[in-house]
DNA sequence: TAGTGGTCTAGACCACATA
DNA sequence: ATGTGGTCTAGACCACTAC
């Protein structure tokens, strides 16, 4: 069986495991189901916040048992791509929820919890289209000179400027995003990407160093030149491991620290 | 059924889910199995590197189906406490394996892979018994003044001193560990803890900041005072979430960086 | 050949949410 | 009352490892 006519989805259905010959191309059924679900997520068929079909329905659609679908969903849930809610259904994870609001921001105040300082203040310093330099292009899998959107902003907590961030986005996937829209948007930036451009950040890599503050930092973060700052370079990826954002942050760590858990 | 006489284990068997009344004390069978396995690991019944009983045997022992045991083991494997090897069995994870040698060290060279600079050199600067200060006691869940083992060492890569580490261990669980033994031991420190003291580090929390180098750093890391360094404070935990090690590291980040993955 | 973990199924019952 | 995900079972077959 390759495809079934009663399947209303436009994408190709995963072919059922061929147990007649044990070649190297073997892939477990549940992995194929998982790949199919990933495709649908990537295609935007099910949007962040929405529910996906029930396990029973997916099982019927793929002509496998509920347990096999369950195992595929289990893995996607453990990767934070899906969210299971007993009695309600399985939902596409989103950055818009309060819980996962700061899933990618590891800087926390030394005392108190996040948010105990009141709401963060965000000041856009700069926002424009530009050309990718060699290192920006490499991080975003572009070519040098390709158009990118660039933004610079300062995040303040408790009235003090703590974070200076430079952000680069590839222009193509964010077609229609104006500097103005970015500057005026209130709310999590990753939520904007989801709702307006169907770009969901699912994973990120960060490289961290200690660097001395420059004149720019003195101006924007109100620190003396030479003050040690945490330099955090982040590349965020979407469903298919496509790099979609480069972010370079400079964190003041006199009153905050970067918290990490090692499993 | 509470316990069965044919169970040869000394520890209490998990009581089977009481489905007759749905109280708040409900806990799934597989969670109880998981707890039992955790107990055995904590008690040192199965040692790091050894295999645990097969799924079938555990299922028979607990009088549950293989699938229920499998789910318990699945979770423990995903938490890196157990390691499954198809055809061979399930093994207690260990820090002695080459793969997971540096599971807790996130500092990597900017170019090349870890180890491309040749083997790390470790120089013990100091190693002695002392009394816990207030902050050390708090981190290790001790009382101020309790005896701790303290060590200071420098790690060099490619001939350059990169890391200065101060390590504190509670004296009680490491009874018999002499400063001499620590200083002369070759190999991963966490492997020594496992084999000699049945203390396995399964999890750690790190708090990171940027700090200026002091005179001590100038002496031991060969940097100018004021040079930004990465300050990494780590508390490592064993099976029952007991804090067992406090480690304060200062990393030079001119040629290395701290790498982190955000899920 | 035997034993291990890995996949898959079919069906039962439970807990939770909603109508 | 119905539908969802959560747990548990019993059994089949496959893939890998070791003897």
C-alpha cells in the first residue's frame, strides 16, 4: 500500500513498513508517522495553539494501531513540538503561552523569580533592512549580501537596562515584515513569527563568552567600558532544522545570571 | 496484593495501584516501578556499568506486564540514568564511558572538536579538608562549619591554562577520600565518585556570569587583571536530588566558548 | 539457538473535559 | 453521555548480540 484514496491530505502518506525485505532503508512505522506529522506542522496545516486530530483518527487515517500513533506523538511531545492535554486533545505548541513565554531566555534575576521586577521594558533602538555580512550569512545559511532584517533593542528589568540584543532575520521567509511592524509589535517576538509568518522556532543553540563592554555598551547599557558582559550568540531553528534567526545578546550580570540545567 | 513472598529483594515492593478508590494518592503502576528501580540504583544494588535485570524478569518480579516495566525504563533511559542496548540488555549509566566523558563540561574550543587540542592537562593546586562557609553549606544542604573536602585545580588545553576550578564535597558521603587520593587520581573525577563511593552525579544546575579576572586568575590562568572571565557555579545532584558537589569554575573564553542547546 | 530489547497490535479500563 | 488522552495487558514478530 502506497497511498489510499480516502486520505484527504495533499501530502504523501508514509509508506507502510516493508517487512518482506530487511534492507538498510528500514524505518519503524511510528517514525514514519512522526515524519508525516512533522511535515504537516511545517506546512502549517495545523497551526500553533490549534489541536491536531485525535489519536484514533490519525490511527484510522494511517491504518495503524492507536499505540503506534501514540508513540510518534510521545516523541514529538517530549521535544516540545506538541502538547498533550488529557481529556481535551493534542495541541501544537506555541510561544504565545504564558508558561513558555521565556523558554529561550535563560537570564534570571539573582533574587526573586522572573517577573518579580515587574514587566520587562523593550526599547527598539534600530530596525532596518540590510545586507548579510559573511558571518551572518553563514549562521543563517544564506549567501553574503542577501537581504536580511536587522533590529537592535534594549531590554530593561526593574528600570535598569540589562540586555542589548542584535537580531538578524532572513528577508525571504519574513516577506512583508516591515521594520515598523517589528518596532511597534507588543508581545513575544517568536509569537509574532508564528501567527504572521508561520515560522515556529523549536530549537536554538547558544554560544557564550565573557567580553569587555565597549562604548556602545556604555551608552546603551549604562556600564563602564571594560565591564565584563555575557555575550550570548543564538541561532534559532524551525521544524526542519532550518536556521531562521541569529541573535547576539550582551547581558549585564551584576544582578542577573544565566541559569542552565545539565541533564 | 501488598508484597509477595517469592520476591527476593530486601526493599519493599511497590504496592499495586488500588483501583477500588480513586484518592489523590493514586500513582500509575509504571511510576511505582520507576521508583523502585530508582531505589535500587540509589542503594547501589546495580552499579554503574552493570546491567540490570531484563524486562521480562522485572515484569515477573513485580507481577506486571513487560510493557509496564518498559515504560518505567523508557523514562529512566530518557533521563540518562539507564542505557538500553538492543540484544544485550539495559545498563546503569556511568561517567566512565568515553561518550559521556564531558557530559557536564560545556566549554568547547572555537574551532575543531573537543579533544582536537590533545588531552587535557590537570594540575591540582590545592586539596584539603576545611569547614563549610555559609554559602557553601547552603549549596550542599549542610550546616555552616561542617567538614568539607576542598580542591582547586587548573585545566589546560593545548598547553594553555583555560579553566580554574574550586570544588567542594561534603565529607560524610566521601568518607575515606583523602586529599592525596584526589590529587593523584587519573581519570574523570565523577567516575572516581561512582566506583569508590557509590555517588553518581545525574543532574546539575549551573549559574553563569561574567566577572573580571583577579590577581589569583592572573597567576593561575595567565590573564591580565580585569580580563572578562566566565564564572560558572555548578551544583551536582545524585539520584534522590541530593546536592553532592559544589564547583566554581572560571573559564577563559578567548579561544573557547560555552555551548548550550535550548530545547 | 537462545535471550535481549524494539516494534506493533487489539482491546480493556481509567481519568479528565465538555456538553 | 461522549470523546479525549493515560494506563495496562497479552501476545506476536523483528533486529541485534552472544554462544
